[in-house]
């Protein structure tokens, strides 16, 4: 039996598990302006095309309520995860972004205040935090990139009494309400998983703790073995404003945490490096000249913190030979990579570079380590022998790939 949430506004009107009242959110606004949907279908489950996209979320049919655990710098309360966003993914795991530049508003706080959404704004100020302290910049980014792509939040879906920018309030109210219904910190504590400077956990322990409460598997995010993000996946019966959120399986293999040795550090406390019994250790390697992933450089492969080969021009792991040169080109959200063989991308879960790649992947970094989808851990079927060229994967393919590795930048 799938886990179901009541509609966002019914929770606000009727109390439910949400402590914020509708009048505090919406002031004197008539909350009946959202579309009225008779017998709506569950998103991602239609067999034929749906014409009324005011009552059916499309193409972003799977909604992800995403949460952060930022420790450096510590962000938000010590006993709560913080909100990242509410994302409409396509049902295959891809997504649209920045769908309406005309509605990419830069005054989110003013909009919420104009609707009397004081409690909502107070909640966001506490729990929807940017690690750089620029909360409203994060709100603007999430609304412009994701909120404008929710079909049921299109202004044309509202009644004749629609007030301009009302959908902005609905988006943030939905995100906060879902966040309130998914108290990650409490659920983990109930399962004996607490922030610690010495303990480590397995992926199965964390997954079981959250899946048992959410009703479906969740996506777990790690950077450098540190647990720092959770994505809860939903499908929606009806509109985001008044519909029913149903827990759903993740729309793709996206978890980036290792199987074991996962650290969950407290906010604001330094965490010693784990011992080898918990997870891999990193030995010191000379710092490259220049900032990581800028200009030209080589990609080194490390296993258990030690140098163990190189990445060659086609993007595969090789044990010996002359390292290929890669060029890192800065991008708004990170950087792209290219070798003499061509641009680099993650295609069907595999890293590669070549002339047929027209749309390079935008990567990030954690220090000098290459990061994809928030993780610096990559996978392979095994270590290459003398002449092998081994494919580098971004996921462990349901546990079938037993070798974990990291890819590090060395300036050329």
C-alpha cells in the first residue's frame, strides 16, 4: 500500500501534522483559486496523452522533495536537515529546467510577504538555508529552475480571482509542507542513526531507516563518504496545490553513498578521518599548481587513497602510459571536461570522451576530486591488468561493480 500524503492546502487548513495555519500562509487570500480536478490521474501512470496539464503534472511527473545536511559550514538547526528544493523530474529521471524566464522572480521574500505568508517565510528562514548565508538566492534559484517547470502551477490554471505570483506561494508552501512530513533527522534518530564524530554506518542501515517511514526507497547523497543529502520521491494525483502526493520509487539509480563506512558528522564539529575498518583512507599527494579543474590537467585514479593508474583520452581507466591531457572549461554550475578525443560525458551511467559527444556533462569538484551528482566515488568491475582499459561507472549497478575509485585532477 503506497504512502499517501493529504493535499498541501488541506494539511494547512485542517492542521494535520503541519503546525502552520492557512491564514498565516495566505493572509486573506482565497485559497480556492487553484484548479479543481475531478478524478485526477496519478502522474507517470497515464496510458494516453493528458490534455489538462492543470490537473496532471507533465512532463515533470515525479516530484522530489530534497534535503541537505550541511556541516561545513554548519547550516540550519543542529537537530534538523534543511530544505534543498522541490523538483519536477520527468518520469525517466531526466528533467526540464528554467522553463519560464519571465517568471524567474528575484523578490521571493517580498512576494511571500505580500500574500501574508508570514509563518511560511519564518519557516523558510529557519529551514530553507543556503550554506553561504544567501538564503533568498537559493529560493530564487529553486523557483526559477524548478518551480517554473511545474505544469499545474502555470498561472493559466488558476481561477479568475488569481492574484499575480500566487503560484510562487503555492510552490514554497508545497515544499515546506512535504518537508514537514519527512523529518529525516527524527527518523534516523529513531533507528539509532545519530550524527557522530566516530561512528560510521552502512547504506543499508540508512536506507532501511528512511524507506520504512517514507514507504519507498529514497535517494541518498554522499560527498567523500559523508552523508549530506536525501531525496524523497513522489508522484501526484492532481495538482501540486491540491493533489495527493504518493510515495514513489526513485526515477533512476542516483544514490551516491558507498555501501559502508558512511560518516554522518554533527554540524559544527570536526570529524577525524575514519580508520581503514570503516572506509578507504587517503594518503597525502602533492598539491597541484593552480586551482583544481581549471585549464589543462591529467586525471589520476585512486583506490583506497593511493595512486592506481590514469584516465586515458577516451575516458577509461588504464594502469600505465602517458597521461592524457584534459581541458576543464568553467560552467555556471561547475565545469565540463574534454580530451583530444572529444568532449566528456556520463552516458548510460558510464564516463567517456569522444567525437560523438555533443552535450558534455557538467561536473563538480570536492577539492581536487571529480564529483558527479554530489559524489566523488566512482565504480569499476575491477582493477585493470597490464593492457586492460576499464570502464568507469558513476553507479555500482545494483552492487555488481566491486571496485570503488576516485578521480583526481593534477594540473599539467
